[in-house]
């Protein structure tokens, strides 16, 4: 059995001028055990020495022993988390970098270096092409980054390898739900047994405005500007009448709507903010530029809250209780009972609870989408809301479904999804994972 790295395994020097940087990484118990093994250099091309000691993880450059990062792993229900790390900030030791740059390096070292999750696709898209050249990347990561078969000797099947596909790391749950539901909005099916993709399958306004929310969060664009910009850029995607007029207005004002448009575009908020208070605040802001009716705001907040709770590890029972207590939605019904009486409805009051129920009864992402569409009604939006929550909870979408959906999206949309996923998915694994 390979011995774990310890302080005495390699030369190491302490960080002299630490700078605190916030981050949000969550790990299962099995991932924690893997992290504790650390990383010992085996040849000159290995640029890092990483070891674990008394709850702390230390990252050192292998050639010099200089300490670059350190982070404390904190125990939580079902696993461990890192919410901050320290970086060497002495300009005489290393060139000063901004916090986002250090987060990216820290993330890749943990993901690829310690957990064998190949997230290099995200990093190369955002850093290699836009900020760094190949030589610089080699100097930072060495063969860790450029050797695709570095872990080829390990043929065991692990949760890490299930997530090794870059495409499965993309935050696409709401968009995929919308895409699958697109053909059923005006041709309802009252069964879970249907073909997920057809020749007419396409993305709708739900996806466009979800992307607008992503762009707003990533680049500090106010919600009004983002929604108007994307509504104009992607016309004829199924927008409601009031919203179409709002898109074209030179002086856009909210129109007291309680339609489900506020809920279908809000899922990125549940990924991007770190407390339930922030999530509720941002969900309200995203809704009220158009949907300023209390029910419109409530629908957006309930959806974003469910995504946040799902991706931060709450159980289905905990999510259900929170939504019922905070928003008063009736979640005591069953999809089988709803299906035969449900009719087309575009209000938050009669789509958001049903979408959450479909998630609560599901067994995985695909079954959640099938349940959502099976009730009929505004199928693309119900599935969009359900899909955002289900992805956050189950952590993955079947790869073949992701492939099909990506084939329908423009490169512009995919690039934004990649950028958002790189920044916000990280290791936000659910604490309700089974113990392995």
C-alpha cells in the first residue's frame, strides 16, 4: 500500500506572508481519505509536493520547497469542506496573483492532483486560451496537467471517475430540462414513458433567460440589462406577451406578474451564492425586474432555495420542510394524483410546487425530468425548474443526455455555461452521498 505524504517526505518551507482567500469546496468521506494521502513528486516534471497534517493541507513547490497554499479541512455531516485557504503573498517569493487565479490553481491541484477528477478542460478554456501560455502552464503544473494517462494504472471504478468527463461537470440541469420539455408544452404526455429527444427538440426562452442570469452573475450585469439583451439576441423562443413588450421597451418597468418566468430563469442563483439569505435576496432581485408580484417573487425564491439546499447537502426531507415552512407550498401530494387532474398553467403558484414534487419523488436526474413532464401543463418550464434542482442534488446528468443537449446549443451559450461551471461548481458535492 502506498505510504501517504508527510512533512518529512520532501523539503518544505512555511508561507511567509499568507493571504486569505475564500472558496467553497465540499468532499465526501472517501474523497477526504484520498486527499489525506497527499502527493509526493516522482520525477523532475512533478512540480508539487502536497501533504496533510493535523487537519491542514499544505502545498509546496517541489523544486524549492516554498510553501504556496495551505487550507484546513473541516468536518461536517457526511464529509468535509474547505471554505478558505491561504496563499503566499510575498512578491519576493512569487508573483502576486489575483484571488480568482489562485482559486483556479488551488481547485485544479485538489481536483486533478489529489482526487483524479479531470477538470483540465475548464481550466484550459478559461486560463490557457485567455491568460496563460503553454510554457507558463507547464511551469505551474508540470506533467500533472499535460499527461492524460497519469492515472492510467488505476483501473478501479470510483465516484471520481464517474465525474471525470468535463461535460458532466457543466451546470446544465435547468437548460436540459427545458430542452427535453420543449416539444411537450403544446403536446402534453401523461406518462413517464416517452422519447426524451425528437427532431423538434430545441431550447426555449427558459434556457435563454437562464443563460442571461448566468451572464449577469458572472459579469456584474444588472438583471434588467441581461434579460433585455438576451431576449433581443434570441427572439422567437416562446416568450410571453408581456415579456416580449418589456424586452423592447426603452424604459422597462415590472408588470406585476406572477408567471413562472421568474422561477425558470433563477437556478444559477442557487449555485452562485453561499448562504440562504444571499440566495433569497438575489432571487428576489432577479424576479422583481419583471415579476414583482409577491407570488412571482416567491416562486423564484423557492426555486433558488431548493437548488441551494440540494447542492449544499440537504436531504429531500429537509428541502421539503424548508420549502413548506418558508413558502407555504403544498408538497404533501403525489405526482400520480396530480397527473390526471393537472391542466396547463403558467403561474408560479401552480407550477413551482409541482416541479419540486417531481424532484422529491425522483430517483435520479432522468426520472425527475420524466416525472415533471408527465403531469402535462407548461412542460418545458416545469422540467426546467425540476432539472435545476435535480442536478444540484444528484450531481450529474447522464452523459448521453448532456451530449444531445449540447448539440442544440450555440458555442456562445456553451462558453458561458463552461465559465459559470468553472467558477461555481467546484466540489459542491452533496453531503447526502452514500458512505463509500
